[in-house]
C-alpha cells in the first residue's frame, strides 16, 4: 500500500526545505544542505504557493535552453539528486 504524503505542516521544523522550481538559483550555484527535504511539483502546475512559502532553504532550478520550459518530473528529480550527492 502506498505511503501517505505528509502535509506541509507535518514536515519536520528542524530540517531545511527547498523547492525545485523555475526561477530559482541555478543548480550549479545552489548551496545544497547536508540533509534536507526537497519539494517537487507537477510538470504542468509546478509547486503550490503554500509549498513555496515552506521553503526555508530557497529554490533551485535546472537551467534550460530552447523552447521547452519544463522537464519530466522524474528526470528533473534525477538531475537534482545527482547534483545534491555531488555537493556532499
């Protein structure tokens, strides 16, 4: 049975939270926390305003060129995790 996603107000208060969304710090320049929680929105709608306001550690973006404005969420998560692990 799939696990229930925690509500934003149920996230640990002592853990850095950041968001993967357009318009943030480019991933190459972002200072990833050693531990943290990343919030990733849908490809179509992005992250909700409520989730954006919960981001205590800022917003990170994957710079893109060309006509596309978004990546598949699974691909974006993979890129983000590779950069985060490399930052450690």
